[in-house]
């Protein structure tokens, strides 16, 4: 995903919305955003899946098979290219404008 671009997903109800990366051909930062538009949870530098065996050795919301779920409910998900969260200086609690 190009720098400065992203994909914003809006959900009708807040929830523990899982994101899958099974078909992704690039790495991502995934931000779950609350109804107040603040960053509620994140997983950064999500690798693209490696078919034939994929593992991520962290405790960050990974369910296996390229599925990521927040630990808190969210109303939105923002997908950014890997490293964009750090480049933009985003952190938990930051309020986004969209």
C-alpha cells in the first residue's frame, strides 16, 4: 500500500471485528478505531501470509491463519502500509480525523 494511503472500514455496530490477511500481497499496520475516532487497538507490521506455514511469535491479537482481532470493541478499522503508524507517530488514544 502506498505511503499516505489507507483503507477505512466502517461497521454499523462496535465490536471485536476480525481482520484477515490471507489474500494480502503486502505488509500492513492495522488500527481499530472507537466510535469517538480514537485509536483503540493496533497491530503493526503485520507480515503477508506465507502459504505452506505461517506463524507469528508475539502475543498481539494473532489467531492464526492471518486473522487479527482487537482486545477491545471498535467501530472502524484503518489499514495502512506497514510502518505508517510509526512514521505518522500514531499511538493508542490518538484521535483521528476522517
